[in-house]
C-alpha cells in the first residue's frame, strides 16, 4: 500500500493497521536518529534512542529473555543499513494469555536519516529507496508484524509504503520512488519494523522472526551519487567502543593468554634440554 502525505513526519498513520498503540516512535521533529524498543507483559520496557549527530556508533540494540517464557531482540544499524526484530512469547497455562487488545509483547526498530545527493544530470532523475522484509510469524494466537518506509525531499511532501503481515512467511519489498532535479538535493527517509503479540493460545508459542534482516537500499541512476548523510554513518559501519571496564577485562584476558603461551614455551624448552 502506497500513500502520499505532507508534513515532517506522520509515522502514526503508517502503523494504523493494528499496530500497538503504545509503540511510540521518535519525536516527529527528529530528522536523523535510531530507536529500538522491546517490552513483554508487565515487565519494564527496554528502549534506546540515539539522535546525537554525527552518530557515535552505527548500531543500537535492546534485548531481554526468560528461558521458556519469552525472548526479544531489536536492533537498528544505519551503517549496515539493516533493521532486525525478533520476539517470542510462550504460554504454558491452560488459558489464553492476553485479551487480544493490548499487546503482551512488542518489539520495534526504526532508523531515520537525511541524505544529500549530487548530480551531473541535466534532466530530472528518479531516486528509489527500498526496504526488503524477510521473516516468519508463527504460532497460535493473535499477532501482527508491520514494515514502513517513508521517503521524499527534505521539507517537502513524502511518499510512503507499508506492509502488514500475519501468520506465515514474510517476503516483501517496500519501495518508494521520487523524481528530483538539480545539482544537489536533500532527501529524508524513515524505515521501521514492528512486531506485536496480542494473544497467545493455551499451550502455544507465538514468534515473530524478522531478524533475517530488513535491508535498506538506495538506488541511484548513473551520474548521481550519495554525497553525505545527516547521521554521518549511512552505509558506513561504526563499531561500538567498549566501556573502560570492558577494556580492562580484555587487556587482562590478553595478558593471561600471553602468560600461558610464554609458560608453555618455557616448559617445552626445559623439556627439550632435559
């Protein structure tokens, strides 16, 4: 389904097809950023947002699990241009879990950016942005997965494409094309994945596995190139920098490995001269 709308962002419109009401997106005025959300039952939700520019890392992620009960993971990687969402909820009781109205598990991943394109073309040219969605929703109960893509000229009207997926395999490509012109244009996009479980039947497990990767793809004609991105890392992976405590553990581990290797070498030399 493809619709046209104006204004900065109207993400609430895109997930109207049974998306959980509590799944709030980034502030509508934010043009560049990453956000991931995960929640289950009455436990506190896990949420991480990153809007500081340029982005210090290209990926953020949240996850939580209780073996045999639930598990979820949500990640947004603007460097690799990937969104991943996974959620699973089990019901070992003899009664349904959830009333079918409020989500008992929800997972969301979203990325936004502003792309500056430069062109040597005289005539208007077509720019296409795509989001491949691959996954599976399985189990018995009530659940839905959503994908959303919004793309257009910065400050102008955007075009969006969205999909709603129920139980079964997911293999879909959202695509938005815009005709633009000029030696330099700024275009913004929003790409998002959402999975929500509203009810799990007795003795069943409902799973949404969209962690095969939803890949974002920018398609440009010859003579047009991506000059820069507002995030500073669109298509350029930036690894997470370990915390100081992590560095200390890593160095200690490397020191232990070196000591053991030296000790083995000393023992071997002693044995050879014995």
